[in-house]
């Protein structure tokens, strides 16, 4: 059964019993009533071990399999006993299709990819310079690009046609992002400003002036009340979106700040820097909560997981790293690119990651297994950014 890209296979409750060895029996059925699997498991088995024993049944390796108990998702490290699963308990297997990927690069194009097949589905062409940024609209229907040609463009994801051009910056546009409701676009530029635009009219509503060098990236808080900018002047700034006035300036980094991004709830944000570190900050107080150190070269970007418990960093040392925001320790290192990694981001559900490299490829990763699901090849020059999301069909 497919619902919004998700296949649901329920575990049907069976009669309570335990084998002589103390194991529990779990039977897996499709909605049609056909038995998928009948398993005898130890109560101390983990959810991950149970999922691993389920037959593939034609499920593509790029798809994510999760177990639900009631309304709660079960984590791979939890044991069946710990989460209250008893003999005959009813669980649900959810199979989620992978998201799509968007990439952009120095060849002046942005591209849409299938993460399941690795196929390039569409190319967005029209900029007169390198494309430095790409973003997917919240409704999955539009693509936003930023370019060295001093413009940002909005594209229809199905037709590939440019529907709006945002012009007004006096230099390269280094990044462009949507507001959470999709009604606004925020751009950053090497003219030392960030600008907020109306998607409906294409007009600039507000400018944020105060940095002394290139603004590398800009982000809107989830509620839209704050703007966050990162700059080559070695600082990050928080601004009031309504007035354009600065709220605070953060100057802990020793070298240019290359990216800045809010957490999904807006309570904190992360910055990346050429000083080879990333910092986690409190949005309310501006206090630096934690510094992540370990990369051997500049950190080009940093991204928080949806629950803000993990952080991904991309570095010119050719690696991406996964960190615990609670302990500050490096949990995993993603390796495989033949060049510098210039961008990294999570999928909206936090299960996948994508990295963009100047080796002309992007890689899609399974966060849990560290496996490369796809290597996306097709750009003629190095990539500058890559993001993941589900598109509107």
C-alpha cells in the first residue's frame, strides 16, 4: 500500500505464546492477508536486528524501513523488551521512498535527481554564471537558485521554466532560501548585504546591511521573525526580519564564517568557519553552547538534524562528519569524494544526507549505515551545493 510515497505493511497480532527457549513469535502480514514473515525472536533482540531479518520483498536498497509501535517510531538500538513489545504485539513496518536531490555548480546549472535510480530528471539552465545555491520550496513545486550573475531565480520543478527572477544585488548572489511558508525568499550576496523578497511580486521587501565583507549565507528562523547571516568578515549576525535592524553580532570564529543555519524549532543555530570548526549557538542569548573540532581544513558548511541531536559538517579535507550536539563527539566520518566537500545537508526526516564536492559529484548517504546510496554524476564542473527533499508530483 502506497500513501504519499510511504508503503505500510502491518504486523498482525498473533496468539500469545512463547517457545520452549523463551523466544517470542512475530508474524508479519501484508494488508492483503498474505504472510510476509513468521519470526521467532529473543526479547533482547534490537529493533535493528528484527528489521534486518525481514525479507527484502523487492524493496529497493535506497528505501528506509522503520518500525512503529502504536504511534511511536522504534529506534534501531532499542531492545524489544525495553520498548514494551511482548509475544504477539502488533507492530507496523513503514517503507519510505528516498527523497529527490537538487544540485548546482560552477557549470551554471542546477539539476534534479532521483536518489533511487541516480538518474538526472531535469536540468535548470538560464543563469549567466556559476550557480552557488539551490533550494526546494516547502510545497515541493518550485526550485530556487542563486548565481554569480547577481540574480536569484525561481523555477517550476515540473516544466523547468523560470517563473521569477530576483534582481537588485550589486554582486554575486551566494545563497537563496525559502521562508518556511514559501511566501518569501532570502538572498545573500558579496555586496555585503542580505535581502528579503516577496515570492508573489518578486520585489525586495527589506535589506540587511552591516557586514563588512561578503555575506556567504542567510537563513530565516522557522517563525520568520529573525534573519541569520554568515560573512567573510568572520562574524555571524542575527537580525529582526521586520525592521532589518541587527539583534546581535557573534564574533567567536577566527576566520570567515561560511554558513549559518537555524534548528528546526529555531531555539539554536549552527555556524561553520574556515577556522576548521563549527559552533552551536543559543538563539535567545547568543551563547556558544559547543564547538566542534576535528577537521584538518576549513569547514564549508554545517547542518543540524531535524531533532537537533546531530550535526553534519563538510570540509575541504574531503570528509563530512556526523557529531553529537549533546557531547560534541564525532560519531561518524563520511569518506569517498575525490575532492573537497563544499556542502552537506540532511533530508527532511534526517535519515539521509547529501554531500556536494568540487570533484563534480554529489553523494547520497544512509546516515545509519554510512553507505553511499548514489553518486550523482553529470555536472561538467565542481558542485557548490546539494539538498534533499520530496517533490510535488
